[in-house]
């Protein structure tokens, strides 16, 4: 009996073609290289994004701190008081702003029907009217609350006064 000889060469194989095992190894090596390059690229891109986010957050924090310090510059209110022997009393809370002042004043003891002005005087003597009112019977017995403003820098503030429309000073404070 003759033994059948098996041909170890696959059908359709040519001598100039690479072996399938060699092709699989080459493909595996190529895919592994591509995956490695993609992973490195993803890591680089991720580190660039993280670095950018950190820089953005740090600049926002620094800007916020700088703005907060500027916005929170102390504008400490001044409390000025004055009383006359005739019983007229004024308490003025002066809040500095940028080149001007806000006033919150309470006045009592002004006779009923008196037409008055709240006047801010500078150190050089310039007068700025911060408010007007007519005293009521309740104002003669209790506090009249007033609010006003004047274009006077707090460093130039000389006095806050209650003055009648005919120019009589009823009470004054020293700034």
C-alpha cells in the first residue's frame, strides 16, 4: 500500500507570497504601534487640556482677588454730631465714595414750619446743598431722617450743617 503523501504547501500558494504567520505577525506589530502612538497622543492632548484648565482657573482666581481688593477698598463712614444750646441736634453719617460723599442724617429740635437745608461745607468754605425739607411738628419733637449726597471728596470735608433758607445756621458739625 502506498501511503498518500500530503503536500505541506497550501493550495494557491506561491513562492513569492509571504507565509500567513508572517503576515499576522506584521499586522499585530503594526496595530500595536498604532495603538501606542494613539495612546501617547491622547495623553499629550489630555495633559495640554489639563494644563490649560489649570492656567485658566489660576488666572481667574488671581483676577478675582485683585478685583476684590480694589472693590473692597475701605470706605469707612464718619459719624459727625452737633448740638446747639437751643436744642437743635444733628447726627450725620458720611460715607465716602469716589470723589463724593453720601449722607444719612437725623435732625431734631427744628421749629415747626422751618424751611431747612442740609449743607456740606469744604475746608476751603465751598457750600454744597445735600438736601432740603420743611420741619414738621413731629420733627420738632423727634428725629427727622434725611438722605443726601454732595460732590465733595471726604478729604475736603469741613462740616455738615443744618441751615435755614434765609442763611441762619441752626446746628453744625466739624468734619
